C-alpha cells in the first residue's frame, strides 16, 4: 500500500487530505511540523510528501530545503499554497517540489488526479521508462523541475544538456527531445531544424516561457511536434509526454506500412 505523509499546521487541511487519501485506499501519515515529520520519515517508507508552507515549528520552505539535503531527498514533494504568483511557483520548483496545489483548488477530484499520476504506473509511463530522452535547457531551475517529474515516474533513461552544441555533438540517438527555445550560442529553432534533418523516428517538443501563439506556430513549422509552456503544469507535461509515445507508435506503424508496400510493389 502506498504511503503519504502530509505536513501542515492546519488540522482542517490535514483532515481534508486524510479523508481523500484513505478513501483512495492509501496509507496516511500526518504531522503538524518538521520535527514530527522527520520522525515519521525515519521509521516509515513514504512514497509522497504533501506539505503546507505554514508549519508548527518552521516554514514549509525551510522544511523542503532541509528534506532535499537529507536521506529522504528522493521522496517527491507537493506543496500546498495559497500563493499563485509566478515568482512563488518558480521558487518552489527551484527548491525541488514536483508540483503545487492551490488551497482554493483542494478537492477530491484534484487530489485523485495527483494520486493517480504520482503513485500509479500506466502503460504509457512504462513505455516512457524504456525510451531514450534528451532534455536541452540552459536553466537549472527548468532542468531540476523536469528531472523531478521524470524521477517521480521512474523515468531515468534521460540525458540533460545545458549547451546546445553538446547535444548536437552527441552520437546517441534519442526517441524524444525536449528543447528550450532560448539558448546560448544557438537558437532553439536551429536546434530543432538540425535534429529534424537527421531523420529517424523521433518526437521533438519545444519548451519555453514565451506565451505567444505566433512563436508556437513558428516552432511547429520548423519541425517541432509539440510545445510545452513554462512554468510546467505537471498534469499537462506528463500528458504531452505520453502523447509522444502515441506519436512514436504511429511513426513506427507508418514506416512499417511503407516498407510492406515497397515489398508488394517489388513482387
């Protein structure tokens, strides 16, 4: 049975999440502060931590920071917050949380989706785990966020690049490329064009904080298959990655069909 640890100074919020988790069939542990939470982590194998930012003995930010320096650093963390500002989200992702939930959106349907994403492996996730993936982004914050999402879903066959020249010099072929548009030395659009020229079955996903339909349409014309905006919404990010599995499957089917047709024409 999967185990969740919820840390929050509010007994009301803990009760809401406790009831939803137990109804979902999950084992639920709770603490109102960092000290009690660390004691639970010492004695139990926790699969997911949900923490508020107001704790009884410290701040949620301090708790998260200390966790990332502890033996429990690999346990995924979701933050519950009332602050929806871009600065707050970026700060949380930089600290290593895999996602955040707004208190105003705290509902059974919302939490059920998170539990399904973080605690279950579907067929598409299993296929993703077997694929070679390359991530190109010069932002350490973005790379940390992507790494957290992948590791949370046991997707570990991933190479991370901060310099576009290093990726383009690599002799390894990847099934999925995540390419940031704003890069040093070489524009992301040029990287996409070069990768597409090399041929083969691959999915190229552009990632950027640029919220412009013109930019989206332009990068798709350059050869990208999809576009993901920063900061990342984990649900959408994983949905796009799973859609890449579908695209790769279609590419393979199309290639095999063409080969069969060539054989038939040769008869």
